[in-house]
């Protein structure tokens, strides 16, 4: 089961302490999965979803808020044969008060063409949390945190996404927006902000799992960075050592190490004897010991002398 599915399964059992919170969560599900259809007796509010968790949560919230049962039907998706599609409906002639209240909360007109977030929900922190919980349950997804941090909610239209972004901003979460194949999507990519949102919607068990994964990823990344850094430094040290030894051997074979003054000769002999030591370690072998910059200066002088001697021999041969 995916991480996103685990979050939604946890949210299935989360309910607000206030009736207004439960109504806000119900409104979110209707905003994102519902529509109004006219019929001979008035109108019908229908919920269409392929997620059984959304269907179960909607049914429970309707019972909690209005003490009514929804009509439920299940079909198979014509394109994806294995997927069930759940339809839950509320007939206005059977539950007039509930249907009217839901229509007024979720839709700007009787035709149900424009869905929006009722501004009353913004007045309560608990209601906003509940609405975001319902929005994620109905139309949200979360990538596997082992791979990347990416949480998104697919909205119904651009104006709806603007409202949802404004709600998230009240909690300090600046969500992005993208139009993807005619779908209006808001997303959160920072790991810290994804964790904040999981906390806001009440997915506390999933939040702990998410944070554990983040900690392990950070540890692995830190170890990898350190290993890469040490590998790069080792490669650099070996390459420098090889060049230094080549210059020293050139002087030794052509002119002898006595060509160098005492301090340079001592440094040259140590470098040949200890080719794998770092500059700091090599400097400690001198008597008296010198620092990294001191031994580095001496080896640079040896390389300069070797280059001058090579250049002189070249001009002489020319």
C-alpha cells in the first residue's frame, strides 16, 4: 500500500470536535467530487469517486451532520475494468433541508456549475483544518517520501485553487499552482511544509512515519556528501603527491637531491618515503615540525625548480 493510501486510511477515522468542522470536511468532499443534477422532483446532489475511503467518509459525515443515509450505487469503470466507481446521492425531495444547506455551502448557483469554498469556513481554524483534511482525502496525493517530497491536490478550477492556496497560506504554507492536462493542481514540495500539512489535517501517525523517513534520508545524504568530499580530497591529495614525486625524481636522477638546499631536500626525501600522507601529516614528520602551509610552500618550490631545470634542458637541446 502506498504512503498516500496510508495517510487517507488514517484520515478516514479523523473527525472534528465541532459540528462546523465536520460540515467543513463534508463540504470539501462535495466541492471536489460532487455535482448537482436536476430531476423531476427538484435536484439531486451526487458524489462520484473511485476511492472507497472517500465514499465511506462522505457517508459517515452525512450521518453525523444530518442524520440521513445516502443512496449508494457501485459500478465498474468502463476504461479500467477492475476499478469500482462509487455514486452517493442526496435527493432534495427526500432530504430537503440537508440538500438545500449543502447546495448553498458548496455551489454558487442552482446549476452547480461553479464550485467554491464558502467564506464562512475561513473564520475558524478548526474548520479550515477539517476542510483541508477533506480536500486531501477527496483529491489529494502524496509521493513516496523515500523518493521525493511532493503533495498535491487537484482542484476543480483556477478560482477554487486560489481560494485553497489562500487557506493554506493562513497556516504558513505557500503552495504552488500548475495547469496539468486541463487539471488545476496546487502542490507543496518542501519536506518541512509537507510535514506541516500532515500535522494540520490530523494525520499524526503518518507524520511520524514521514519524519522518520526524512531523518534517514538526511543521514544517508550527509554520509554520501561526506564520503564524496573525502573521496574528492583523497583523489586531489594523490594527484598532487604523484606530481610532486615525479618532480623530485627528475631532480634526483638528473642533478641529485644535493642540488636542493637542506630544507627542500628534507621535504623531498619525506615525500618519497611517505607518498600517501597528506600535507598536514607530512609536515609533522619534519624536525622541527611545520604546518600544512609550510610543507606546501617547500614542495611548490621543488616543483618550480624542477620546471626551471626542465625548461633549461629544453632550450639547451633546441
